[in-house]
């Protein structure tokens, strides 16, 4: 049996671990966990997630969604469409930027970064529009970073590759 002091020390140590996790440092995720989180986010409806973090972005999404023939509701549908709504890509990019620094998010920064770069790549390759002020070299690094991740799916990988190809044509 443990003495009371041993139990207190163990509890204090566990509490210190929990507090450390809530600080600046993000937990380390396994690649399969990150892949599952990305798949989940891609299948999630856009509007409720926007509403959790930014009511103005959510209102812009609702306005966009009210347009006749608007058919995109989930993150993956917007990012992987061959003819995505440009404003939808802008909203996904803005959402990803918010996620990177918002204290209430549980989504790892790497997932937010994948959403961010994929929205930019889709705008370039599929809408022929630049939705960022980042220079080409920075975009190449970001797209390549995403392609180097072992846990992104083939659809996201395809969009990032198309973004790289678009930059090479310019």
C-alpha cells in the first residue's frame, strides 16, 4: 500500500503533467491520430465550426450557402471540389488561421496548417486565384510540407500537388 505522502506526490505529479499540457506546448500526436483527425475535420460541416470561433465568418458562410445551386456543406467538399467556391476557400483559410491560435480549439496546429495550405492550393489550381499574400517560395515550402506528411489522404495530397504545379507554371 502507498503511504499518504506517496499518493499526494503522485497526484501532484499527475496534476503537473495535466497543467503542462494546457500550456504553450501541444501534445505529440501519432500519425494515425492526425490522419483520423484530418478525415474527421474534412467530413465536418463548415458552418457550425465557423460559428464556434467567428460569428462574422459563419454569417458570410450562411450568405454564400443561401445562393442558388450552392452544394458544398463540408470542409472536404469545398477543398476537394474541381470547381470550388472561391469565397468558400477564403472562409476555410480564415477558419484555419483562427484555429492556429485560438485557445478554445482542440485541433492540432498541423491540421489547421493543412487546411490553410490546401485552401490556398485549391484557389490557385482550381480557381486560378491567389487568396494569400504569401510569396511563391513560402507557398512552395508550405505545400511541400503538407505533401511530406505521412498522414494526409490522397485527395488532400492531390490538391497540394496541383497547387505546386500551378506555381511552377507562373
